[in-house]
């Protein structure tokens, strides 16, 4: 699966880079604060989602489920997005972008792994070198919005200080300090403001308050009929 990113750097001119993605991992339960993790577990328990077998937990997703389109499809009206940092390698260096762990909430009560696999994972079209944000990583802000009753509503917001460092997640998943060149990983999410709920629109951003720049992406879901 080929992904294309506008690589934005403070040191060089922007350039278009291509990543041939063959491995995709969703890092779940990736918070630093155990109390916050427990809150998210309880949040999902309301929907009937079983507790994770480990924290963090690494879910493998088929690479062909990753998309940079802004118009996607999902079966049934029960899915919703989750904003997450997305990391990958380019020329031996770690890069940072943005993705949504779009998930089928109805299926999630049966199998978390299948609920993630069944939905396309939207990925933004811009990226930054991790080296440019590593020193102030905890101050980066992750946000998302959904549409409810015709209104744009803030759905998630929080600093990355509440989540594990991507380097820690990479080591936990791959056993080394670096990722394979054909891999991409999402790095955990924030609790939903007002609780997890379906939405056919999802907008997300990663904001750097130090360098005053943003990575944004938005997409809309076309709901396909759920037939038996």
C-alpha cells in the first residue's frame, strides 16, 4: 500500500515522500497514566468491550486497510474515529503524521481486533521529522471533532504527555529502537469528550504549539447497508 506525505521540515524545503506500507500496527491502551487507561477501559466497557489482555496491546491491521482518501465507506451506522499520532520510517529517520483508528463500535463488543480490522484507517497527507518535535513531544496537542445535529463538536483534546512516547511503543512492538521501513504505527488516543459515539464525519489535527504548525485531516463515511 503506497502512502504519500508532504514532508514539512524546519531545516529543508518541503518534499513529497512515498512509503510502501506492508505492516500496520494500532497500539492500544497506550496511555502513561494507569488511571486514565482504566477510565478508557471503563468507557468502552459501557459498550460491552472486554478488558484488554495486556497494556499496551498491539493490534495488527491489514496494510490494504490504510487510506489517505477523504471519502470512505463502512458497513452499518456503528463506527467512529479516534485521532492518533501515526509514525513511520523514511530514509532511516522516524516521521510523525496523524491517523484515525476508525472502529466498528458494535463489533467491538465481540472482538476488538476484528472491530479495528474491518474499518479503513484514514491517514493524513503531511508529516514532520520526529527529531524536530522530540524535545517538546509532550506539549503537542491532539484534537478531533465530529458533527452532531449539524454542529461541529469537539470530540477529543489533550496533550501527548498523557500517552506513551512513540519510541517506547516501537520498542515494545518490534523489540528494537527502530521500526521496519515498511511499517506504520498509530500511537494511542485520548478519551472522547461526552463518551464514544458514532459519527459519519471526523476531523482531526496534531498541533505543535512550539513551532506553531498543524497536521490536519478530515474524512466522511458513507454508510453501507447492513444486510443478513
